[in-house]
């Protein structure tokens, strides 16, 4: 059941429904596998982060460091 409901009661959280922990765990695992752990989601986030780092002013060798880190992972900036 909702932790807030359990700890503070229905006045704070109206969700008093219960579900077996194994059922809840399986639902969370499926959601993570479907929505978060997809290669396309990882790649998009990585591309966005690299773009942000490369467009902000910073140290002159930032691109070189990023390229080295990506090379270790088998990836490239281009």
C-alpha cells in the first residue's frame, strides 16, 4: 500500500489499496524495461548531454576528454 497512507493515514493519502509486493515489483520491472532501459532512450539522453556539454563555454580540451570517455564505451560524438 502507499507508504504515506501506511505512515500518516487516509487524511494525508486516500490510496489505501493493497497489492502483493511480488506483483508490485514485477510491474515496476516491466515499466523500467519498457520505458527506461531501451537503447534508443539511452542514446537520446547521451546525445542530448553531449550536445549540451559541447555548446557551453568551458575548458578547451573538454571535447577531447568527452571523446576519450565515449571511445572507452565504443561510441563516438559524430
